[in-house]
């Protein structure tokens, strides 16, 4: 196997976190040996470690290459295999994230072509669609290029775990794919019910710190489902840059920078949406 080590626990956790983010649950990951061409145009095949899974009638493979590099493929049948771009990746999270996103985009395009009644008999869909290469080293595309995504924004739940879980359950039923919590969580018992719901949670602390050590430990054991960021957070979801903070004045200041598409804050216990002009003169983000 060219002396390439098997996937280590940290690499597997990265793949598992992507599964939870994409599907809302863990899927069965299998380790396998995969034959790949390490050099473009070469006929020589090299056996490398791989992680394989099959979900929603699509099969996926992530390969570990020499020099801590990664490559990924998805396929419907043996003659319909797709690699995401010409570049390999040096960050496994980028490799898996782009793999899942491009498969979703490809599947939507494939269904559109197959169902288009305007296609003539000579234009029927007969096989793979060429995928545009991903950015170098797995770089993301332009902001706003990803598909829309619904999120659940909550704050100041304190020790009211059942009420928080009910709100997140309702948001999930309405299509939310992630939870943004803007702080004031007393302890892990407030957040624990959310793990059963299956949405990825991003949480910060507010002026009520609570037991942040226990929350951090629970996040470590959550397989990537719970993300505890500390006092504030800068994250990206569906191609949008988001900033989380507890205090409204801090949130307003971050919105004024124009660096974020959305700024979320709490503390006031009052729901509100504001369009804030920014120093860049760009379309104002919400906060």
C-alpha cells in the first residue's frame, strides 16, 4: 500500500462530522483498499487506504494519498464515476465537504436533464455530466454560490433545556439544517437534548458562563455534532460567512465591518432583524 498509513481517529472524526452535517446522522463508514492513479495520464495503479460509504443510492470514496493528501470520488454505477476536480486536497475536511456538495449539485443537474421535456431524441441524457473543478486545494467558490440553507437561531436558553429542544425540533421540521446559539447556556444538560435531534449545533457562551468546561467536554465527545466556540464565533455555512456573539453592541460593530453575510447576537431576550449599513458600502448584512 505504498507505506501510506491507514486513516487515523482524527481523520475518521472529520469524515463523521461531515456525515452528521450532511445527513443529520452518522452513516456506516467502511475502510477499504482503493486503486488509484497517482500520476495523471499514467497507467500505473497504486493501492491506497480509503473510506467508503453508500447513502441515498450514491456511493462515495475518500482516498488517502502519499504526503498527507486526499482525493475523493462518488459514483452511481461502475461506469458513472466522478472525481471532484483535478486537484487533490491537503485538508480532509475540504475534500469531504466539496465531495458532498458537488454530488448534490450534480444530482440536481442530472435530474433536470433527465426530466426536461424539451430534450429531443438525440439529446437524451446518456451518461456523466462534466463537473467543474473545485478551487485549488479545495478552495470554496464565490460567496453566495451555494444552495440556500435554513438555520435555527436561538439564544439565552439558560437552563430551559426542554424549551430549547422544542424550538429546535420545530425548526428542523421547517427545514433547518443547523443551529446557531448566541450564548447564555448554564450547562451541558441544557444542550444535551439537542444531540438527539441530529442537527449540527454552533454555540458560544454569554455573560452567564455556566459550566463551560463540561460543555467543552461534551462537544469533544459529540463526534462533531456540537461545536463550542467560546466567547464568539466566525463560521461559514452554505457559502455564507456568519459571526456569532452574545452582546448586541458587539454584533452591530461586526455587522458594520461588512465582512459577514449574517451577524447573530442575543442578550436582549427580544427577537429582531436589522439591516445594518457597513463601511464597505456593500449590501448590508442582517444582525
